[in-house]
C-alpha cells in the first residue's frame, strides 16, 4: 500500500517540490493554447541528460518484430498536431485536510499545448502485438527512488487505451521542438487521462502479458479511502472549471479587488469523461449559481472557454466560485471533504476566489 505522510503546515519538502514543479499562473487561462513556459511541469526525479542525435526508442516485449526507431525515423512517419489539455492528478491536493505530502498543488497544475508527433497505433501494429499482450508499458529514462523502490518512471495502459488513434508520441510543442523539461526528445501524450499517463523522455515501449504492478501504477495513483483500501486506479480527468481571478491581487494574500460595476469573469473548463455541457458561476460562495456562457472548444481534447457577465452593485466581501458539469453528468465537489482521498488525487473541488468590491 502507499505510504502517505500528512501535515497541516507546508513542509520544506513541499516547498522544494513546488519550486521544481511550477504551475500555470491562472491568468494564463486567457490563452486558448498555453504559451511555452506557462504550462505546468511535473518531474518526479531529475530531467535526464539525453542526446537527441543518438536517441533511439525501442519497441519490444510481446511483439512479433521488435523495433528500434531514431528521432529522424519517428519524424518521417505520419505527423499529427493537436491541442491537448493536460492536468496533473495531484491538482487540488493542498486544499485537503489531512493533506498528503507530495507536490502541493492548488489550482495551477494545468496547461493546454499543441502537441506534434506521430500516432502510436501504427507503430504497435508494425511491431505486431502477440495474442497474449494485455498492456503496453511506457518507460522513461528518468530514474529515482519512491516508496523505497528504485525505478525508472514508468506506467502502463490497457491495450484498448494504448490503441486509441489520438494517442501520440510527441516531439514538438506549440509549433517548436519539445522542451527538455516537457520530455524531449520524445514523450507520450494520452488525451483525456490525467498527466501521469503521458510518460516523458521515453526509453522503451513494451507489450506485456500481465498487468503492470510498478510503484507509479499499483501503489500510487489510486483513489483510496484508507491506507488499507485497495482503491481504484486514477484514469481520466474529472470535470473541472477554473477562472482567471478578476481585478487586481493583493501581493501576499492573493485576495482580489474590483470596482462596483460590470466585470467579465472568464476561464476554461474540461473533462476527460465527455464534453463540458454546463458551467455555473457563483458570487456568494456557492449558495446560488448562474449559467455561464460556453464558447467553442479549442479542440476535441482541449478545453472550452466560458464567461459570465457579473454586474456587482454592492461594495463588500464576495467569494467567487465556478463549477463544470460534463456529458456524463459528472460535476465538481463543492466541499473538499467530498473529494478527500489518501493520495490526494483527482481533487476537483470548486475554485474559491475571495474578492472585495469597492
Ligand atoms: N518520465 C516521466 N514522465 C512523466 C513524469 C515524470 O516524472 N517522468 N511525470 C508525469 C506527471 S505526474 C505529469 S502530471 C505529466 C506532466 O507533464 P508536463 O511536465 O509536460 O506538464 O508528466 C508525466 N510524465
Ligand atoms: Mo501529475
């Protein structure tokens, strides 16, 4: 089972993790495609030092014809470019009580980049999956120790998920080369799932005949109600809406200040379980809700813009909230106790923005 440390105060380890793994400033929600450098980062171990000129990806395991592909060979294959919204499964963890000690994300573990690469499926078909293959295992070059186990960062996908047409091996981001910190020379991009699935710095892809039981698969990334609970695996992104905090901030508290009158509140919403059907806005801490207007989605696997014309007449203290509901009928928890789980995964509790009007 996962060993999870909890704390009320932020620890030195959490501050260290937060500095290594920056989030997207929420004003970045204004851009349909997150500019390079604003997209969040999550790097468990160290960024590996790799030479793209000698780089090779191996495809093996339970396949008929194992393959080795250089970066040039990968780039010569059919090319696709698509916007994919990515979110770390640890988002919202810092709001939980007790709080698991890991990357202390609040709301900023997000980004929507335009990824360029080649589809995975034809490569697996070329290698020829054997009858007994049940999962595809993706292994990164980065290595470290977690849960007392030395490991390369690696995760698997069931065959039907790995064979989805939109699963790609990416070597480009936002029209340029893939930045080192985002997985250069090559990373996996799996739309709709939380970010841990999209393995960076790919070393090998292997078809396996038994479900993968590694730390990042079987121990971490489970929704557990207690440390003994076997739990359920974390997979697709829960519905989530976030807003650009309106007005101007207080430097330290981040409390917002706006003037009496009309204020356009805007943001983005997404879900890995179907399109976002509805976004609601509240200016009274979630007691009453109004319908926000939805824009055109940036892409099938991207996010959708929403906006709300808030006409505030009374000076005073407010708390702004926003929540999304998707085509599967899933929505967001209003209270963080509803979203609590041992590892602090998939926490999509509604954003709360304290604001004073004068
Ligand atoms: N090899 C490797 N791949 C990885 C990780 C990692 O630490 N090593 N982190 C994962 C997690 S938890 C997330 S949320 C995403 C983050 O991708 P980004 O840093 O490009 O935003 O990468 C995933 N892929
Ligand atoms: Mo993550």
